[in-house]
């Protein structure tokens, strides 16, 4: 019997939906992902749900425990530090002067995502800032002209999205640091951008224990009214 995979459209819809759910911060770290519940939510059979969950496990977006099921990622300080370090190394490498000579630095065309938020009467939301951070770092990684580097930075940013979402909730000045990076990237000042990214990495590493502590007190995104 020849195995016939799930219809591509159905699979993509289910996969994208579960992926967004796993990365959104709407679920607690370590929350169980019930196949039957997800199948009902997407109005599909359990087959595309299971296929999507297995793919997300392979992509290291969620966890699978034998005989227990599928779960959102637990938050581990050691793993987060590893992700922050590799992200910084790849961004630094992407902005290396040797690569600038190969084709020139491409300024970030998406500066409006910050300036438009600043014109709003309301401060940018943590979700907005976390999304901008991912877009900015992916753009920087593409300066490497290396598709593998760009793809891995995108993956790391997916893994760090929840942390950044919570960080922007807890740390009042984090958004200002992001704006400085956006300005440097937009203006094409890549040497200054490299230095700023290094400084940002140091600051983020220093405040990581504080963020993780607050995540224990307020485990679900959007549940904290006042910043520390």
C-alpha cells in the first residue's frame, strides 16, 4: 500500500496554526498539546495534526515525550543562553567587513514598523516589539549571503520569540534598545550596528535571570499589568 500524505493545503493550514500557537506565548511552557482538541479546533482528522506536530518536533519548536505526548517547550536558562550566544555569533559574522566587500550592505527597508508604532498614541506592544526584533535579525542574517546562516538565525529567532515577548513586558527600556538597532540598520551603519548588537547581547544576558524570575511569577504572556 502506497502512503498518501495529507493534502498540502490542509497540512500547511494546520502546521501554520499550531506553530503560531506554540510560539505565541498564549500557552504556558510545557503545556500539553492534545491531538484531539487541535483536530477539533482546525476541523480536521487527527492525521494532519499528528504530522504537523511531528514536523514541529523535528524543527525543535515543540517537544515530544514517548508515551506522554506533545508539549510546548520548557524554558531552560542554559538552552536560552546557548541560543542567545549562537544568534549573536551569526549576526556578528553576517556583518563582517569581509562580507560587506562582497556585495555591499543592504539597509533595512522595514524601518517603518518602528516609526509607525511611535506615532501611535499607545506604546508599541510587546508582541509588536518581539516581531520587529525577529524581522530585524533575519534581515541582518541575510547580509551574510549564506542561506544556511539566514535559515538558522530565523529558527533561533522562532525559539527566542517567547523570551523576547516576556522581556518586552518586563523590561521598560528594552524597546529603546531595539529602536537604536533599527536606526543603525536602516542607515546602513553596519560597523556601529555590530558594536550595538554586541552591547545588546551583553545586556540581555545580564538581565536574563531577572526575566526568567518574572516568568515564574507571571508564566503566561499578557498577565502582567505593571513592569518591574
